[in-house]
């Protein structure tokens, strides 16, 4: 059985914890898109970790972790991440890397930095991890697949050809030093030796695993609203964040994805620029940021303070719909126990009219939140294992959200630890 775990919102919903938790019953966990530009924070028996490229199932002995063809593969970053895990006492995980995955090149990171500098105040708030230049090259057909590392003659020719075009931009647009094709070729040969032990025909491997009845998790990065087609374009990421892309980014048939677990945060947060209708500011935001997540709401990759907001039912319902959610995991509910009242954004007012449908970015930029207010529960809920033992106002909040999402909430996370979860239905 194949299950996808994806985010409904802007990312940072707590997918890492849910993947880590569900990996216990899984054989294979796959990252199928994105790169090292976002992280999943996980707390388990080994300690606290921020994973970036590795799937969140690497902490179990019985699992195989797969980097799919849809990932932006930063090879030295991957190797360092594996070494970091082992250095902290985690048994070395079994890793497979698709031979069709494309390599994030050193110049992708440079181009990302230089372009953000050039754009100045009009920049996209990039993490400067090279993701947009990487995917641009992939679709311009001048990217490098892992498989190409193993034919030196054609690799050398391609490096020289690609450097010709890249250096025009380097010298004349960015006024930076040119890329040396000889040095780049040597770097790629080093990358080859680093990645060689892990390379595999992942699509074939997964085909056999599905035939054998293995349990497979697809782990998405970021969330619905950062999808380049269906998100808040252009303030989005450069690969599809939807469960549907899991089939492409892993190399499996789409009909094999039976369950889509969409992770929804009990309040809103976002890193980076873009429309954020239910955003809050000042002391109210600072307090929620301090209390949020585990150790505060700061990007797992960048350390940037996240923008904070009330729960946005309009955005979250849309996020669940576009993912094709079969169930919802509601996370970080325990954080909200200090509040007297909780606001939920149930509609957007745009040019004097109220809508409950999530609009395109042009209209979204004019939207004002329409709120409803629910009473808080004013107590600590960590440690509670049964849904019926939650305070009534807490259950009312969950059930109100469930009705708005039009998707069953089957899991409620009431703490950062692996076992701090309440199952419903």
C-alpha cells in the first residue's frame, strides 16, 4: 500500500513528525520532490533532528529511505546529512538514490544568491539553496542526471557546453567570476564517488516492492500553497508539492496512492514572502511564535522567524482539496492552551464581497479575513491519549475545523514527541 504525507498550507505543518510516526509500520519512505531548501523537525529517542534531504523514516532499522527522481539532489549535502545522523548515534540508514534524480550543481546555489541580490526588494524570499535555478535547468534540458556521472566522455563535453551559456550570465548579468569547466568536471567526479554506493533504478525497485505488498510512504516537502501551479504564485517553490506528483517524482503509477494524509497546523505559520490573509503581528504574534513548535517557530533550514496567523479555514480546505486528502492529521494543538479565545478565518472579503473559496494570487492580495471566535480551553493537553479526555472547548475547536475542512481529522498531535498523538476513528 502507498500512502502520501503532504502539507495543506505553506509548509512547516509538522509532516516530519507524522512521517516518523507512521514509518514504524512502513517498509519504504520516499522523498519525491524539493531539495535541501526546507527541513522537517523530528524528536525521538535519539534526540532532536532537522532533516532536509533524507526522508523522515531514517530512524528505524527496518526501513529503506529513497531519494526519488523528482528531488533536487545536493550530493555533498546528502552525504553530510547521513554522516551527521551516524555521529549522533543513529544506526546508518539504508539509502537508495534514483539514477534519474538530477544533481543540484554548485552554480545553482550561486545563481540563486546572485538573483535574489539583483532583485533586491522584489526578491522571492528564497532560501538561496539553488532550487529555482535547479528546476529551471531541469526543464530547460540542461540539467545533469545522476546516471550521466558514469560516462566521463559525454559528461565532460556537456559540462563545457553548459558552462558556455552559464558564463554569459555570470559575467554580463551578475558581474561575477566565470565558472571553470575543468574544476566543475572534477567536482562532478567527486560527486560520483560520493553517491555511487546508493544509486539504484528506483522505479523498478518500487515496482517490485508494490508487487510484494510492501508498505510505502511518500513524504512531501512544503505544502499546497507553495505549489507552482495551485499555490500563491509566484511566491511558491519550484517543484509540485502535491501528492499527485508523488507518482511522478518516485516513478510509480498514480493509482497506487491509496491514502493521502494531509497535515494541517492548528494555527497558521509561513516562512518567506507572499499573501497570508490571517497573519497576526506584534506581541500577539511574538507570543505564539515563542510558544509554537518545539523551541519556537523558526525555519528548520533557515532559522528565520516564521510569520504567524490564526487558523485559516479557507486556505486549509483548499489545501486539502487540491491534495485529494483522505484524512487529516491536525498538529501542534497543544500550543494553543494559553489563549482565552481562538479566532478562525472562515471567509475572505474581497472588494466588499465575502467568499469561502481560495482565490488566485491577484485577488488574494486584496483579501481581508472574516473571523469567527471560539472559547479557549486554558489548560495543558500534553499527555492526553484519548480524544474524549480532551477539554470540551478543545474538542469543539477540532470539530469546527473538521467541518470546515470537509475531511475527517483522524489524528491529533498534542506534543512534539513521536508518541504524543491522539487517534480518532
